[in-house]
């Protein structure tokens, strides 16, 4: 792998980490919403 490829890959990883950090920071400021879904459990014996 050439140096230019390593630099390009590192930039991609940095961009991804920056997006994740922004997402996490935004999610801390939003109110959490809880959705209750009915759960149907069937006991089946074969």
C-alpha cells in the first residue's frame, strides 16, 4: 500500500469518526422517545 493510499484511508476514517461524534453529541441533546410495542409470545410445542 502506497503512502497516498494510507493517507486517503486515514482521511476516510477521520471523516467517519467526526460524523459519529457529531451524531452522538446531537443525540445527547434530543429527548429520548420510548415506543412501546405490544409483544405477542406464542408457546408452541412440536
